[in-house]
C-alpha cells in the first residue's frame, strides 16, 4: 500500500470518523488535516458543537479524545482531486472500506460529495445516506474547502449541525455495544426492543402533500428501531424495504393478509410482493414522495406481525 502523507487518527469505539478526499498541498506540507487557507472545517466543527472548544489544524491529533477520527480516501497529496487516477481511487476505496469495518465508528462523515461518490461509485445527495457501511451510518457533508463556493458558510454550518444531531442520536440509541460489536443478526438490546415496541404501538397520522420528509436526525433515531429494513432509492424516492421468509406459499399469503389488515386499519398502505416462501414489503409515503414517520411506524408493526407469526410456527426462526 502507498505510504500516506498524513497519519490516520483512528481507534475502536469512535462516535464519528471524517473522511476527506485526499490531502491538499498545504496539509501535506504541515502534516495536519484541513490546513488549507480558507478551509472551514475546524471552525465548523466547533460551531456545530461536535467538539466542546475551538480547535485548529494543529489539534488534529487530539480529535480521538473527543470521539472523532480522521482519514482520507486516498493517502497521497495532490493539488486537485482530479489528479488522482481511477486505480488510486479504487484501491483507496477498498482499503477505506476494510478500515472502517474494522474500527466500526457509529457514524462516517464524508467531507464532500465527490469523496463519497468516488468511494461508493454512485451519485449522492448531501445528508444521511440510505445505505450503511457495515453497521456505521453514512453522512455526506459539503466540502469545507474554500474552493467550494456553491454554499455559504452558514449553509455549510447547517449541514454540520445536522451531522451533530445524527451523531448524538446514534450515541443515544446505543447502536453498538460497549465493544463496538455489530448488533445485526444478534438479539437486539432491551432498550432498542422497547423503543421498537413503542414505535409499533404508535398510530399513523394523516400526511398531506407538501409536508417534509423525515430529517437526518429522525432517520438516525428511527433506523435502529427497525434494523432489518433497508432504505433504497427508486426513481429518486426513498423507501423502506424488507423481505420476509416463509416455509411455503400459504403462510406467506397469511402474513400478507395480516399486513394488509394493519395497513387498512392505519390508512397507510405498502407495496407488497407475495411469492412462494417470501414476501417483499416496501413502505413510503406517496403524498410527499419519500419517507415519513408513518413508514417507520408501519415497518415496526410489520416486524411485530412477523414475530407473532414466528411464535405460531409459521415463519423460520
């Protein structure tokens, strides 16, 4: 692996890891992250409340003490990310993916859409992403570079504050245990079970066209309560989806009917595909072309119906 021009500040149990594209010329010269003149990263960090005191690039080695790590997609410096080859980007993405899966931070924040698009191989929008990296939430920030004039300092700060809210929510919901071990596939902690039950007990409220979709903060709060559901984007619309398994068509059909009855009762309806031995369920809100709290409520209710069916012996354990 090519030697990195800046050290990585990573360790297990971090709340947040920032990922940059690659070091700029000045950062490589002074051996500190985000040292370029006009780079707003450090002022934004403290203004958003992600650290309790103002810091500068000379303090980058201190960030792990605040639960924050630093790394880059590509380790070598360049005057522009355009100078990086496709081979470098692919190699950097593979190494970064493995590194982040090993350290398991609660949230991974990419500084700039370009950095995440090069990593993920797809276009994205700012904010919380529909997919996770292992068990880590993924958030995309606007680039803090002074060259990024598309957003004002105030607009950039608003995104950093949204990130701070996501980190706080992820920490509060206890997405991982004290050792950072992933919970997917294991028995959910009591607190998450209790929160999921409360969500399943809620009732849907009428949602009218023009209402906002869920915020990044709400996504960070709701997603751990329905951990087996994926957020996918279809024609620009985010949906919650999950596939449920059954031993035959009859039990799959019975589950479909029960979910349909719950949907009728709440006045909120999913897309359902029933096949031999499996049922695919997708929740989203047509009126707003996206996700509403109602969708997470119905996902939790669907999980509860499936759990009840399992207790009856009509679904695989």
